[in-house]
């Protein structure tokens, strides 16, 4: 009997930002090899990045980004893993899975290797329940269901746009927490998936993340970070806040929990503190802004939602720091570049 085809083999791209050789792919070979990889090389474009044999991939460096986007390349961060969102833009697939090159295959409590990609696909293909919280976690999993008192009218759920995975070993902490807990490791494997409720924000981590590009792709902009910017390490969180506000507006779901990956390497907390310094202050203004953000009925597409949100960023967060005016302009540039590379299909 022939082996079953990998799920969504022709409908999913794996996006990896990197500055080094991708030896880590050897560990992921059993799970990733059937899929197409989009590698976004950060930093020096003259450096050669080696990819293990046998993988189907395309590789873009800064020269390629400048060539493809022209002046609009200014919206793609430089010397920061936020450059990964260029991979989302050039992909032609329905789904995206993105992972960092210091993330390895984790094991579940029984010692079995975790196929993170397979679990993300399950999450994305399964409805979300953001409008009413189910206390028994994910109601669509085997062995679970909607609990007594859950409205029958809401049990169909909504389409899932984002699947946010977690990490064993090195937790995803900010620099101050890293400094006071340098030896802390996450050893807890919680066998659960939750829908994040409507109206609730979350800190999205980009190192183990999947999303439906058709449903939410244009909102997955990882901002202006890294070289020449006054902030770093807020790229994925910015995308997460924008995405969640838009998902709530458009009636889409976001899941978090399984799958786990093994996060192998803690970044330097002193370097991180320099990158995060402004963000630690600014987030006290950013979070209330997103909590209060509302979008008009005219914003019926992700692009329209994102442009409306960018105007609110300029108007309200621009008062916090001029950086947010620059970021709001980059958000608009991002959408223009997205639409140039992904022209809307005309109805026949």
C-alpha cells in the first residue's frame, strides 16, 4: 500500500529567516522534505548560505528583495528576523509555516518526536471558537466536545486564520525576565489547544507559527525592526496585535498551544535589552491602543482593515514617538507591495 501523501504538500510553504547554514534542517528532514521552502537570508547578501541536499527551496537575499520590490523594499526590515515576512509576500501557497533556525524537533512525554507541521495543519483546518470559551479546551479534538451550556448556535465555529505553537527548553522571555531567570527552562508539555477569545490580545511569537495566507496574509507584516530602527524583537508581536484585531473584525479565529518545538538557544539578554528598551516603554501605550482599536464596516478585506489600522497608528501612536509615523507609512507600503505581487483575482 502506498504511503499517504503529506498533508497540504502542494498548498503550504515553509518560510525560514536565517544568517547561517541551515544544518538544522537535517533534524526536520522527515517532516519538511516534501514541502517547498522559502529562505530569506538576512544581513550580508554576499555570504553563501548552505542548504542540505534534497530540499526543494528558493533563497532570497537583500539584493533580491531590492530587485523585486524596488523602492518599496524599504518596508522590509534589515538585519532582523522580521525580514521573514518577505517570504510570506512572494509565496503563492494558501498556507505558511514559519520557524527559526535554532528550533529543533521536540519530543512529547512518551518520547515520540513531534511533527509540528502536521499539528499546525490540524489546527488551521479545524474551526476556532472565539465567541464563547469552551472550558474543555479544543472541542473538535478526539475525546473532547462542547461542554454543557455551550450555545448550539455557536458550535460550528469560525475559520482558523492563525496557529500559534509553543516551545520547550528556552522560553520566549523578554530581556528583564531573562536576566532574573537565566537558568529557567520550560519542561511543561501541556497537551492542549485553545482558541484565543475575541477581544483578547496575545504576544505572538514568530519562531513556531502557521497561518492561512489567503485569510490573513496581508496583516502578517513584521514591522520595521533591526538596522536603523529604534526597536527590535517586537516584530512578531506587532504582527500578532494587528492580526488579532483584524481577525476579530472579520470573524476569524486564532489558536495557541500545540505544537511544541525545542528552542535550543537563548539569545543574549544584554543585547536583547538594547533592542527591546524602547518597546518595553512603548508597549504600555501600544497595548491600550490595540485594545481600543475598532474598524469600520467598510473594511471588508484584510488589506482595507490594515490600511485603516495604519492610519490609526499614525494618528494615535505617532504622538508617542515619530517612529510610529514611519511605521504607519511602511504598513501602507507593505500593502501596496503585497498587492503588486499578489494582484486580486478578478471574478469570472
